[in-house]
C-alpha cells in the first residue's frame, strides 16, 4: 500500500516559484513594459519622499538634509497657531466643497438632455460646444475670464451698461471670487464630465422605457423614475471618490486669478505654500514643506475613507 505524503508548505513554495518564473519568462515583453512605469514611480514619486524630513528640520541648503538641525513639530505648531491656518483652510474647503456640490448635478442634466435629443445634428453640435472648453489650457482660460470681466473692456460690463448699470471690477471684489472660480470651472468641465453618464445611460434596459411609454409616461417621468435611479449609484460613487481631492483646489487657476484685492478669499493652502516657500523675500522651505505635508496627510486620510465608502457602496449597488 502506497503511503501518501501530504504536500507541505515548504515543498509548495518552490513549485509556485517555478510557475512564476515560467510565467515571467513566457511574457517577458509585458514585464519590460511594466518596468518603465515602475522606474518612473520610484524616481519621481517615492525618492522625493526622502526630502519630506525638511518639514521637521530648519533646512539649510548648505548643510543639507541631515546636517540641518532637527526641530520636530515646530513648523506644524507655528502654522496651526497663525491666522493664515484658519483663513487658508477655510478658503480651500469653501472652494472645494462649493465646486463639488455645484458641479455635481450639471453633468447629469446635460447627459439626460443629450440622451433624449432626437435630432442627431443638434446633439452633435451641443456636444462639440460643451466639450470644447475642456481642451482650453488653464492659462488661456484664466486670461479669457480676466478679459470677460475687465472693468472697461469686458463684454460682461458692456452687457450691464445696456441696462444702465455701472462698470463693476469683479476681480477686485473678494466676495465674488468663489463664484467666478466655481462657475467658470463648471463651464469648462461640464461637457467632458458628462461623458461617463452618457455611457451609463446607453446601458439602461430599453424594456423599462418601452413599458413606461405603453403606460403613458412622459420623458420627464421616465428620466425621474428610470434613468436617474439607474445612474444614481454611479453618480454617488463618483461623488464619494471626489472627496479624496477636496483639499486639492486648482492651484494654477487660482494663482492666475489671484490679486492683492481678492486675496482674502482666494488664498488657499497651495498658493500659500507657493508664496511662503518660493516667492517670499526669505523663502522658508521647511515651513512650506510642513504645510504641504499637512495637506497631503489630510488628503491621504480622505482618500482612504472615500475608498472604503466607495467600495462598500459599490458592493451594494449595480454599478459593477
């Protein structure tokens, strides 16, 4: 009678290693392609993390990272105890949350409108007009906004003059900056953002619409009772995932639209780090790095929380 010996863990590991080696040797071209992105991540994303220790030192470029004196959490305490902490954090949250909430329904509405458009030429024309602003660079878009809102030459003020209203210097009014930033961003991105909803609407079961039409439902009723419930899990999932970047306001656009008159509401964490770390007369690299690290840690926590919420929501919905 033969004795059957159980396969131990030590004997299974060499077998798995040989299978892995054969798999790599068989598809070595794919692993070579994968090598380039790995090198990119290591060089440009992981190796710079070595410089994060600047946030805990009084960095001196002459002494280097290790030669600069260690100060611990002094730079963080300094930032938390200044008025700039409350102001920049408030402005960052206001602009980010405002953009997130105001921009959430417009891609859905545009996608529903395009989905129910019967004339193909009109649908294509609207898509082209709505998508075009997305491909305009931030610099050009900011220049266009400044020209549109110029006190004397902007067409917005010319339009106001038709009704007897005086010229208004929009960019000099701090209370108007959040609205200018958010709604110009919605105008620029709404067309491209609706693409995913258009794709989701094309996957809605047509038998539901056929049954609704037989029952006498209007287009609005079909949107409300069929289309919206079908795409709402996807919409909420995208909204939750967007929470991870809630502290990452549009640095380039804010910096280009920023001026001393609207600084009270336009100064966010990113522009504050740029100003104290590079633009100031005496750049404070350690202080700026500490502020950036604080923002990165908060963003990482939000990404983890959003990922957990999104994964749970995804398992309980019909998105996947």
